[in-house]
C-alpha cells in the first residue's frame, strides 16, 4: 500500500532545523552566554531587537504566531541541540 505524500516541510524538516552535536555546541559556547528562560517567556518578539542566535541546551521552545482570533498557533518546536535566530552570526 502506498504511503500518503509528504509535505515539503516533512521532507526537508531535518535540513531546515538541523541538530548540533555536543562538540559543535561546545565550540559555539565561547561566543555567547548561557541563559535560562521561564516557561512561557518570549525569547524573540516581532518588532523588537533579538538576542542574535539561540542554541537550545535543555527543554523545548515553541515558536508560535498570534492569529487574528487572539489564539496562538504553533509553527515549529525546537529541541535540545537545535538553534534559531540570526544565522549570519553562526558563520
């Protein structure tokens, strides 16, 4: 039986959201600082200057958007070893 076709998001998820291995995370540490965030606290907010690049070391970060209805909808979840932000700073 044929599998249902995957969306481009499903097919390319690992390319869009790569994981850093422990050695890569250790190399990146010297360029930043370790910070903790409370559950529900915003890491980035549209229209405000962001902290640059964030590497998730523990926990899960939900990236959401606010719909016109006032509800939040999930865009993606970041897990330990994944990163987000201004990627030019990573080069």
